[in-house]
């Protein structure tokens, strides 16, 4: 018997889950997938190895997907949170990426909603793939977001 495997979500730990969720909805068109989560209990302590773990948050549907993978934005209670700050070259998951029609236009929207450009907007021609326009950015909490566009 073969096991079925399906990708379901990526989790992002926030300082303020409501504000960060609004950013991803306003800039990228994500949509809340209710219900909001308010998690605690012995079961949560067991899977997180945090005594008294408390998590609040929501899942956001990603643009281009009806019932596809979600972006899970969770906030731990202040007494549970460890903050070492994001770094582009930190071991582990580094960034989330969105393909957009116009990198510069979405970059302006991202900045207007509290995000920042990290590095520069770069255009690179690949003979077999086309023109790649790409930029690393940061959301309002400093998490890395890649904006990219491929044109053949």
C-alpha cells in the first residue's frame, strides 16, 4: 500500500498575527480561511514541547488556489515566543515567493503597506527560460518575501 502525500501549509510565526495577516491579504490578495485558531492545552504542549503553549492565528488561502495550500500565520503568547530575528542566510526556511505580473508595481504596494525592499530589483535573461525579474523584500515583521516574474 502506497501512502498519499499532499502539501498543506507553510507556517509563519508573527509578533502580531492580525496585522501580518492583513498585510498578506492587502498586498498579495490572500484570503482568510476561517475559523480563526485559538489553541492551547496538553496536546499542544506535547507537540511543541512548550509548557503552557498558547497560539492564536489564521490560515490564508494563497493567490491562484481555491482549496490549495495555505499560509498559516500564528502568534504564540508572549511568554512562549523566542525572537532571534529573520536573516536571509539563516538555516531553515528562508522566504516565501510570489509570482507577480509586475514586480515594481507590487513592490510599491508592499512598501505602502509597511514592507521594505531588501537588496535590489534584478533582471536576468536566461536564454532557455526568458527574462526573470526578481527582488527580495521584507514584510512589516522582517520576514523575507520574494517577488518574481518570468517573461518569455
